[in-house]
């Protein structure tokens, strides 16, 4: 197979900003027709040789998708659902070593730095290219401990009982139009099971790459962290830029059992022609902790509100959200914390940056259900606006059904200070360097929560965003 | 007007335009220089941005430096030291080596009796008045400018801190740096005796003298000056304009 990676014409001018913006020549081994209907859904299910219950699940979801109107809040969604490829199989089978992956796709992920990261600090890796996971590995140690880290299609075959018990229970197809769409046409994604008491020191990582044009990527991730276990899962997302739009619509369900801990980190750097409409939700049992660390830098429109439902006493939910909107981008990002049980605690910290006409919105829900006595919740959202063309909005919703609770909400909006810029430039920093430093300082309280490698990556991405507008 | 190696004092009552003059020289965007030129060596710096001025060897220690949350002193200083020493450096090019930088930073911090922990704090964020001034002097020491404007670098400090600040500045600036010291006190000037003293009133330099002028003003205040220049005094009272003549 020919190895051909076509750099975008802009690459030379913009240099490293387009590290992620290259197209890989790849002839799909199987591709459904454009558009969505029951025939397409049946075809995907048949292709994957799925059991009847999954086909039924998909068809029911398709009906829900078709019956639900488009959301009227959030961002402007202008998607022609009949102009998208819903399933595109890039290769035959999945590699367990990178040598088993076709050269061109292997090279794609090498350029993105995944094999190197895997060698240096990851416990396991999944790489998804368009609709399928084309590479998967997990360290032997984890295998021996009974950890399952596989793609969701394989899990449906090999761990069907475990999967069926939880699949679609946290986010039912009825939840929203895009969750229904994902349920109808899902493909790929990660399935993780961590047995009781197993604590994983190094992160598991998945990398989602959309390569084809007019593509829809609908991965489906399910993570079960059993009692007393701990895991950190990281996902990265990129795509090359095309003139027409693509759609990424994932569903991620997480179950964190008693005393367990899960941290789920996303660094989303989609190309600016991608609609990123994702539903992520976790349920958290007694004394368990769920943390979403959600970094949104790319896409044309992101609508994503990771949620934690604190179901039993002592559960703790935490969401750290960073959104960066540049030219032509709208990040409608936020968080949801639902206190169902007493003595549960939650925290949301959101930092958004808008630049060059970009728009960042914080949309958050804090809900304390009847009976959730002594719940404590605190929300801090800070917005930084870099110029007069850019915009920031805050939509905080707070619903409290109990009296003896503690709820805090702080919000601030600031413009990048002329005084701060002057101070730094008067010490020899260029204006671009000074702005990048101020922005990195602004998100520092969140970035320092990331493992070092990701913190470096995040700072670098911000730097690129800041420089991008200059070119 | 200011020659390398010379120290000048700039004095004047509150609101007379001393800080404004400093800001205009440093290139603050809020101030527009409507007439006159500012030369550094043979270069007219008026067309330069503040970072170009800094790279050309100009420095100002601010009276009330602004806080930059999340930005560590050490990171900031490493960037600025690199740029000032290597004026042609483009963004993204190498910074001065960490080891070399840390050694130099430690040397200067020790001299200023600052704990190395300080380098990890965010720039001016939650600093006490004294810490702020010390951080400004630290930057002066690291950047080694040709000309430095010190805007009340001794105010808000206790006696010991003023002594330390004065001695440090004298040592840093010894013989090579041109200093323009804006001050109300005389401590700084005892350690850094000015060759010339300029008095500002109503946005103008109304009188220039030697060290004895600074001593006189320190002892007797500005009554004589106010009486001698009624126009400037009236202007001083009315001053809300941000124009500066230099």
C-alpha cells in the first residue's frame, strides 16, 4: 500500500500549527453509502456480525433520532444528515503491534506522537481511524490483573454479558437527538473494565482520528471501574481540515463503583470544520470519585457537558473544563452535577478563552435532588476575552430541592489586561508571547492537574492557537 | 539628557507627572507623546514597541506592578532575560539554558535576600508591597539594562528593606547603568547620589540642579518650587491630562 501523506498547502506557512492537519491517502476496505436510514443501520450491524439485541437497539435508536427535533439552544447546527458517511472501515482487522497496522495509518499516528507516548508513559492504547479501532494494546501486567481494555465492538463479542448489563443504561437513546444517532450507528470506542481494588498507575489512552471527508465518527465508550479500583483514561482527537463539514458524535458512559476513582481527560483538537456533539455521563457510587478534565480547543462547534450523577452517599464529582474558541469557533461547553444522595460533594471549574471573534459559552447544571441532604457544590467559571470581536456567555442552571445544602457560584469575565500586556512587553516579551503567557497563566490552575506530558501538550496547543492568528 | 553611568533624580509633588514621564519613555499605550523625541543612544525609540525598547536596553521598575496570575516568576524571567540578551530572538527559539539561568537567578535572589521558593510564585500575585519592589529590583539585576527608570522603588518599604533596596540598586547599577530615580525619600539617593536633580511640576521639568537640590527638597518640601512657578502649579492642580512633554 502506498504511503502518502499529503500536507495541506498551508503547512509551510503555518509550520507546526498544522502538525495535526494532514490527510492520509487511504482506500477504505468498506464504506456504506452516504446518508442514514434503516438499511444503512442494518448494513453496519450485519458487517459487524452483531447479535439481534444490538440490531434492535440500533433500530429503535434510529426511530428516536428521527422523531427528535434539533436542539434549539446551544450553537447553530447546520448538518445535512444525508450528506455524511456513517460507516467507513479503514483496514481489515486490528493490529496488536504497530507493524500489523498498514504503513500509511501507522505513519499517521507516528506523526501524532502516539507510539512514542505509548512507549514512554501509557499502560495501554487504542487508536481509532474513522469508524474502526485499528490498533490496540494493553500492557501484560494489566492483562494479568484482569483489566479489560478493548474496543467496544470486540467487547460485544468477547464480553457480551458485562457489556449488555451496562450499555445504554447511563445514557439511554432517548436522552437526546445525538445520543440517539450515536446509538443507531455507533462504531468503535473503548470498553474498559477495572476489577475491584486494581489501581492503574499510568493512563490508558485512546486516540480518535477522523481522516475522511464528510465523515461521521460515532465511537461508543463504556468504562466500568469496580469497587476500590482506580483509573485515568485519556483521549485525544484530531482531524485534517476539509472544506465540507464532518460530524463527531460520541457517547461515553462511565460507572464508578463504591470507593473507586476515575479520571477521564479529553484533549479535543478537532479541525475547524468538525461538529463535535458529544454526550458524556458518569454515575458515581458510595464514596467514589469521578473527575472529568475536559479540554476543548478545536472544532467549529462543540456542545459537550460532561455529567456526574452522585447516586450514593459520599460520592464526589468534579469537572474541570477548558475551552478555547478562535476564529469561526463556538465552544458551548460546560458541566452537569446531579446530587441524588446525601453527603455528596461536587465541584465545577470552568475556564474559557475567546479570541479572534470566537465564542465560548459555559452552560452548567447543578441539581440537588429531594433527599440529597447536606450536599455541597461549588462552581467557579472564569472567562477571558482577548479582543473586542470575541464573545463569552454563561448559562448557569441551579436546581435545589433540599434546604440543608451548600451551593456556591462564582463567575468572572475579564479582558486580557492592557496593563498585563504592557508589563510583560516592557520586559522584552513580544506581544504574542505575552498574550500566550497570560492565557497559559489563566488556565494554569487546571493544567497543573494534568500529568506532565499532557500539561506540556496543552500549553503547546494554546501557544499554537495564539500564534495561529498571526499567520 | 541621561548619560550611561549617570544617576539622575526626578522629584516633584504628587501628580506632577513623574510616573507619566516614565511610562511614556517605556511606551505605555495609554500615553501619547505629542511633541519631542526620546533618543536612546542614537536611536529614536518613539516608534518602537515596549518590547523593542526593552530589548534596546531600557527598563522601568514600576511603582505598582500588575499581577499576572498563573505565570511563574521563573518562567517569565527566563523568557524576558533571553529576549533582552538576544534581541533578535524569534518566538519559539531556544531560551537560555535552564542551568545557567537558575544559577544566575539564585545568585541575584541571594543578594536580595529572597528565598528561591519565590521564583515559583505567580508574577506579583498576592505579593506584599515589599515583595513587589524586591521583585522589580530582581528583574533589574537579571536584565542589566543600559538605562533604568526606578519609580518609587523605595516606597512602602520599612527601613531595613529600603537600605537593602538602595544598596542592591547601587551595586547593580554601579558605574555602567544610567539611572533615573523617581523618589520622595533620600535613602535611595544616599546610596545612589544623583549627578542631577530634576523637579517636575504640572507635567514640566521646572528646575534642574545638582544633588543639593534633592537635599533641599527633601528637607523643605515643594513650597519654594510651587511659589516660583505659579503657571506650572496651576497646571499641576488641574492636571488630569495625560500629555507629556519631554
